[in-house]
C-alpha cells in the first residue's frame, strides 16, 4: 500500500454503508466510474446514505470522484471509482 497507512481499526471505523459501497465499487471494472443509481441497485442504500458513504470513503482516499463534472441529483457526485489503494484495503480487510 503506498505511504498511506490504513489498518484494521481504520477499516472497522467505516460504517456498514461505506463498506457496502466500497465492495460494490470493487465489482466494477478498473478505471470505470460508477454513478449513484448503479450503487443503489447493488447495495439497496438510499441516495443520502450513498452520498455520505462516498464522501467518507473519499476522505480516506479509498475512492476517487471527478471534480470537473456536475453532480447527478439526488447524489452529490457524478460518478465514483475505487482507487488502487481502496482495492488493496478491501483485499486486506474486507
């Protein structure tokens, strides 16, 4: 994993929704951004829960959100993609 540290305690601090979102994103092809509706279909989470989870995962550098694209309401992002770091964390702890 790069020079960023992330341990089991950090992973356990992620809420269940964030873990579901991360797992759903890991199922997508590498390099593909997934929109909120696709995440909703895979996880069953509500749009507000998905947005909170995505923003939490972004702060932890586990996902990437393109900043040059407008959001797609009711989600506060256009698309999201799991990072290589996110894949490594999920592989190690998920």
